C-alpha cells in the first residue's frame, strides 16, 4: 500500500480538537470502520482533551499518518481495505509512530497479527477510554514537543523517535524505545515490573517473560551494540534500574547498529 496513493472512493475523515489548538498535529489518529463507534469514541476523547482525527479504513489511515503526523494511532480490527497488521507494518517502516490496536472477538486474529507487526498495545473494542488514555500519555507525552532526554551517554529524542549513544545512532523497535525512554525518565530509580508493564502495555497482568526479554534486548543493544556506559540492572524480585558509569565499559567498542524490525 502506497501512502501517497489516491484516496479510496467513499472514504471520509473527521477531526475533533480537544485540549490542543487548531493547526497542531493530532495527538491520536483513530481508524475505526464502525462510524457510530468512532463518533462515540471521538466525543469521549475530546471531553478528555485529546485531539483526534478519524477515518474508517486502513488505506485512509496510511494517508492520514503521512499527512497529519499524529502522536499515536489507534486501529480498529478488523480494518477494511488494508488490514491492521499491514497498516502497522507500513507505519513502522515509513513514518514510525506508536500503534495501538483495538479488537472485538471477530478481530482478535487480526489484532494478534498487528501486535506481531509492531503494535505496542491491544485494547478491547468497543473502546474503554479510561484504558486508552494512560497509554496515550505514556506514548505521546502531550504534543510531541518533549525535550531530548540525556542520561549518561544516551540521548533520546521523544518526538523524532531517535536514540544516539556517543553520537552513534541506535535503532530500536517502538516498544524497546518506550522501555528505554521510561527508564531514562526514571534513571537511578528502581522501577517495579508492574509499573513498567502498566506503562508499556497498559496492564500489569503480563507474561513475566515478555518484559524480561525486552529488557534483555535493550541492555544488549546498549552495551554490545554501541558500547554505552549505561546499563539496566535487574533487582531480583523487584524490578529494574538504569544506571550509568562515568566512562564506557572496558574494552567495549561501539559498532554501527543495523535497523531492527519493530516488535
């Protein structure tokens, strides 16, 4: 699917401005095939101060991501024209922003495929706004203009989704980016496993191995990939803490990091 392709016939787009002024990029792009469900969700998001632009199929979602540059995307599954998994994959490749997928029982298989393609969270449909708002806060931190985070030799740009270690680019899948960002925002503080899973997945009822795997990947990318002086320490039975020494680890040599697929 080409995001610059002509707009599909019959496709419509609606926007609702919440707490942010007109002309600013929307905080959320909602691609929801059920127009009544979309209208109800938009009204509740607007009441909560969230700027929303809505469309009703996957092709239009890709067009709007390119045109509007939202802070996050919510895809309803099953999604017509272009499915949620393919939309997620293309967004990750062409214009990386966090994707949340919402599904009723008939869209569960498509939602699972979207998660495998890089979606960062799975919520139920009809939408529970109180479940989604904490996710949006964790993903977008407002209007996307957050300052660059600097901890040790790591520089993280929340708006541009860029990470550099001692000037070298470190490519991270979206979920690992979110994990590193959260730990950097709480550097030198012990962050519990439940706090991390709630912040990253919107639940504290997660397979314990999932978080362990993501932490291990980020730790390895920092130390072995780019030779960072920072590491993620595991405190058994409690959680994790990002700590940085005053210099790079002995013998570590930074290596160019290859792009990795979103997880």
